[in-house]
């Protein structure tokens, strides 16, 4: 059974940091491109960052470049999103995605709220 379980979301003040984790099980994690998406209130889901394989090359949305860092630990079947210098516009539900065509799997999401 495939599972992607996000954790680490919460309420943080502007300028603060959070680290999201996505623990994967039920598939060959190291063979999948892993991504973080987010869906702000009333808006469509958008790509935040992804990390490919092999070599772990990364790409980021322009809005988070220099502030967010995606990483993966294949020994723990986990992908991370380190979020620094958070802004109110980063408020969203954050989702983890695993992709290896034709397979695509999503986590259930974790809420991140940036507010004073």
C-alpha cells in the first residue's frame, strides 16, 4: 500500500522557519522524482520544488528561490522541505508528490500558516 505522509506544518510568524517532512512507503522511493506543491486558500495547486534522480538535481518556483530547500534521504524514504524567511503569502496546504511515469501519488497535505 502506497503512503505519503506529510508532517511539520503549523503556525509560524513572518520571518520564521519550518521544516516539512514526507515519509514514503509502499514503493521504490529512490526511483521517484519527489516534489512539494502547495495550494493557497482559494487558489490552484502550484509546484514549489522538486528533486530528481540520480544526483538529486533540484528546481524551485521563483517565489521560493533562496528561501526554501528541498532534500531527500533515500535511506529513510523521506523528502524534506526546509522553509526559511516565511511570508504570509506562503500560507497554504503543502502536498508531497511522488512521480515515476505512469505512477503519480500524493500525500494528504499539511497546513502551513504564516501570520503574526
